[in-house]
């Protein structure tokens, strides 16, 4: 199993909360037999831990999570 951990610092609490909630929902819906991810929040950071059975899936899942993260931050910036 391969693992990568990303830590994103988001100073705005409303943006951080929105990003966390959306990523948490996605983490529950995106689980596969080859990969999954978990999201936690501590202080001003959102921590994303991705686990995959192979490096190809780790990269693909990382790209997907970053697309979701980018969209969440863009929407939160507009809405919040």
C-alpha cells in the first residue's frame, strides 16, 4: 500500500470548514478497492491522506482530490 499526505493551510475558518465538509463527503463516496482517502482538520489546516494499492492509482486519486479541492476553494471564496 502506498500513502501520501497533503497538508493545506487555510486561514479563513469558513473556507476551511466548507472545504473540509465537501472533501469528507467525497472521501466517503470515492472509496474503491484500489484507493481511498481521509480528510481531517486541525487548527488552520486540512490534512488529506491518500492510500492506494499502486502508484498509478495514487497519482490518479491525488489528481482527483486536488481537482475537488480546487473547486471547493473557488466556490467557498465566492460564497463565503
